[in-house]
């Protein structure tokens, strides 16, 4: 009878759990697969790792017969990283193990594996996204959202002779914009198999991997998108990888019986350090966040629109003027003696704008301020709430128009691409 009893100790075996959790770990990590695991610290003393970073000695030179070759000093910088211990625990009651529906022990394995994997991933992303790291290659594209041109500029920071394969981590909130880019190739349209976990597509020979672990910059206005050069067949085992996980002790599972509670505590830990071990293989790119606040809508009114300032229409002022993004393009005609606009300063170039959302609203719902050469008011002007129209005299192409509306993201219109006619 004794041999037929189900024992908690048989159901919760640390050695079995360690093997099961170790097997699950690779399937749950997103960033760490790009790292090389270094086990030289296992069994060694100390909790600090000095990571060497060697500089290239330069190309070989022609040397004549009997002449000594020049000597170059192998230079290296170093970074010290401290070993840390990631740890998590769960408590399983006897009732949960023996009576509950499902598989509590299996779920504990799954949850513990996910917990450790997530912590390793976080540390890897922290290392890749360190804005203050010395020697880190960077690209500042924070003026624009993520797109083909920005990615091309970012990967060119590598200064490659051949555009090799790379992986780029993006935030899920950047994915929609990227999918709509005509240069984006979705993974379901590949002629080849997906090679990276979580990969959704490619752009500019760069594999795109979304991750919520992608961080914001210090100003929280941009995302920090690490780009990693992938290992190629030509590279040797001695080639230093972009990211290294220095393992001090592998996955360790322990259990402790709490007899008075009839419960078992299971804890898991792993001791390691993470470092960017080859700065030449990582570019930290920065791209503008897509605002969750709706932007102010502004357009150029149709040519036949009357401006209600004398008898002028839009056609009298503009020719093929449009707003693309925040850039105003086209030609502004030269107007003489528009006295209804101003008694004194009434000749030059004039730009009409239309704000549909200002019509019928309270006065001052939308305000616009002209800045730059010739701007005289030095304060915002309210858009007419009756027709949503406003006209500005543009003195120079360095002028900008700053638009504000309560509850919406401010906009600045750039006028540098306008053609200001002089006659």
C-alpha cells in the first residue's frame, strides 16, 4: 500500500524541473539569442568581468625584401560588468498539486522559465540601449518616425563595404508605420524561411523584430532601436560577437518543504553578466515616437475660396500650394497694395490657411504664430471661428508657422520650400 502513495517529493523534483525550465528558456527569449554565451566564469572566483574591446590594427603593408615590417600596438579599451543573480520563486500547496485541474507543476515550470528569460532579455536590451556607453555607434533620427530612409541612414553608420544581414528591434507601436512603408517586405512574402524568433519582415536587408522591451530615450519623445550585425559564415569563432552573456552559474532550481503549511516552495536562479562586447556590431538608432495625441488638421483652402478680405480669392495669392507633412510647398504670388489686409504693409506674399475644426468653435480654439524674419506681432493670432480662415504675410522662407490647439499636438509648418514670387 505504501508503494502506491502519490508523494509530493516525486511530483516536484528540482533536477527534472531544472531540465524542463532550461529547455523552455530559448523559446521564450527575444533579445538574448543574438548573444554569445560565455561559460569561462563558471567555477572561477570573483563577481566582476572585465570585457576587452580591441581596436583594428589596420591593413597589412607592402614590405621590400630584407626590410623589417612596421610594428603596430594592439590597443584595447575595457568595460567592467558585475555578475548579478536573477531569481524567482513560487509556492505550491499540496491541494494545488494533487487536486487542482490542469498541471500546476508544469505551469510553475513555464512561469519560472518565462520569468528568468524575461529578466535576461531586459538586461540584454539595457546593454544594447545604453545611450551613455562609450564607443557606441549611434544614429539620431529623432526628427522623423521610423521608415526606410531612416533605417538606411542608420545602417550606413556601420560603414560596410557589403550590406550584410542585420536585425533591428522595434517597438510594437512602430510596426504599423513600418508595415505601410512600400519598401517593407512582410515575412509571409519571403522566398526564404524566417530565421529569427519574432521576425515580421525585412527592410533594407534588416530583419525587423518587434519587442515591448524597446526603450524610450531620456526625453521620452523617441524610441531607441538597436540594430545588430548578424554573424555570417565568413566570420570565425574568434570574431567577437556583438553581445555576450557571461554565465557564472547556469539555471539552479531548489525546493524547500513547508510542512506546517503542507506546501512546497520552489525557487530558480541564474547568475550572469551581460555586456556589448563588440561596439562595431551595434548601432543605437533613435526615431520619433508616433504621438498618441491627434495632430491639428490644417490645409490650404481651394482656389475659388473667398477670403472675406476685400475681393481677394485664394487663387489671387497662391499657385499649386499644398501641405505635405509639415512642409508647405508651391508658389506664393506677389500681391501689390492689398489695403484691405493692411493700411501700410500691404505688398508681398500672402499664405491663406484653413482650419475646419475652428469653424463654429469658441474664439481662439486654434491659434497660429508667425516666427522668423519680418514677423511683427510676436504673439499667436486666433483663427476666425466663422469660416476657419487665416492669412499671413510671408516675408522670408525662413519663416515658420507655429499652430496650437487645446488637447492636440502642436504643429510647426516649415515654409522653406515655398517659391516667393517678387513680381
